[in-house]
C-alpha cells in the first residue's frame, strides 16, 4: 500500500489506519530535527528592537539554565520557550508549551505556558496595564517556579556579550526529550513541584 483509498476519514479500514500509524511514527521521529532546524533559522531573526537574534535569546536562556545546573527538561524548555514567536505572536508561550507538554514535567510545561503573562510584570505599568496580572495564579503550586524562570533565565537573556553554548551543544538534549513516549505520567509528574536549581554566579553574570 502506497496510500489509503479513502477521501473521508470515516471510510478508512483497519488496515489503512495501521498503515497510516506507521507513517505517523516515522514522521514523529523527525520532530526534534524539525525543531532544531527552526531554531537555527531564527539566527536570521532579530528580536524586534533588541540586541540579539531570536536564536541568540534562546541560547542565552538555555545557557543560563545550564550554568545553574538545571536538568534536561529545563534546558530544552529554556531553549524552546519562545520558538513560537514567529508563528503565534499573540500566544507564543502557549504554542511552545503545546510542543513540550507531552514530553516534560507538568511544572516545566506550565511555566512555559504562562511565562508570557508573568513577564508583563516588567513593563505592563508603562502602558497603564496591571503590572501584577500574574498574581491571579498566586495559589498555583507552580507560580514561584514561573516567577524565577522569568527572572533568572528569560528577562535577562538579551545580552549580546553573554557567552552562550552553541545550538549543537543542546541538540542531543532535544533529541533525547522528544524521543520519550508522549503523555507518560511518570515523565509528566502531575502536581510535583521541584522548582529551579540554586542560582550560580556564572548564570547571574
């Protein structure tokens, strides 16, 4: 079989869906490389008005996380947290979280999902908006983790002089995370709060 015969999904047979399932598995294996390719392309995209490229920002955030001794979930999340800027400028955080959620801890995915709102604490007041809009999540167990993610690894990662690891350094980590089985409760660890590792002088510089 080279392709299915149906034109409406409701008409597909068991054999056809088994055939498609194998194609899906083959397609899924290429996910990490597609993500890496997208990140690489962002070297040509300057974050509007900032001093670094989109890739530069991603690498700086991930390097800061690495210098703090963060685990692989955080490293890949820091690398990918803004990957949706070009595709979903109004909800890039949710875009990135949707990519990560099946493969990382719930705490990590939640933080990426909400980091856009949490970042507004740095500038909302300049536009007459609520600087503390993130406080509606004050009772969420992941609230403080997201606060620290923004403060330590995101809002400060626009420095063109910061020494970053290259994309090739993080590539094996992306492949490792996205080769995990999706939606595995043992990986996602719902409700578990680990927080960020202690801050180091290297990451702070």
